[in-house]
């Protein structure tokens, strides 16, 4: 199975988006609520329907970039967030691994688990390139395995060995405030690029 633009376009066209919570999830919301500076550069890769971006924009954040490979989804996002285009929001339709930019914060919400596990080392390298010194990757990772995929799961030990060569792991713990369908299956993590 090729997890390419066609694969994701088909899922959005058929509305087979079982991963979509319909709102920003509690762990991400509570993290965002603690952020003091509204002008930091934020990237949300594999952004889906943009619930996190919408929450940030409505809270006054002024420099949010979302990226997704699905052209169908990007059209939906352009309509959904029309009033924020060029006024706090940038929508990039393309491949995360080709993206260039410098960010203070990357929000990870079901993007990592949607990628072929063979791309995980590339993910780490790209995150490192995209972050400014002192920047962070914050979000959720599945702390379980799945048959087939996507989603693709993993373990805390696997993630630590993957991220530690490039990042300081500030937090990687069982998530205490997951949404009900994911309760007991997620790790909340915060990585620092020194």
C-alpha cells in the first residue's frame, strides 16, 4: 500500500477519517492554553481538518502553518479558514519531507502514526531541520501496536531511541488526559532542540 497523495485524497473523499476526533484533543488544548507568546511560529504537519489550527487562531495566535499531502483536504481547509488566510494562517499542500521553514513549535497529532514506519528516521531529521534552536515538538504518540496500518504504533523505548540522538526528551509519559477512545494508549511528549 502506497501512503501517497492518492491514498489520503481517497480517504477524505470517502470521508473515511476514523482518526478525526472532531475537535482539538484535550492534551493538545491544555498545552496550547499554557503558551504565553501568540506570535511564535507553529507548524502542524499532517493537519487533517485543522482542529488544532482553528483553536490556535481563535486564541489569537498569529503565525500558524499547516501542511498536508492531500489536495482534497487542502481545498476544504481553504474554505474552512478563508478569513484567516494571510492573516495568521498559511496552508501548505505538499509533502512534509520537502517542506522548508523555521518554527518555534511543531504540534504532533496523529501525523507520526500515519507515516510508514520506514520513514521514522527521516521524520526525526526533518523535525530537527524545521525547528529553530530552542524549538520544540509537542504532542501525542501511540503507546501500543496496531495490526496493519495506518495507524502505526510503537513503544516508549522505541521512541526514546529514535529521538534521543537529536533531541532532549523533556517529557514522554503516559497521557493522563487522553480523549476517551485513546485513553491508556497514548504518550504525551515534548522534545527540545538545543
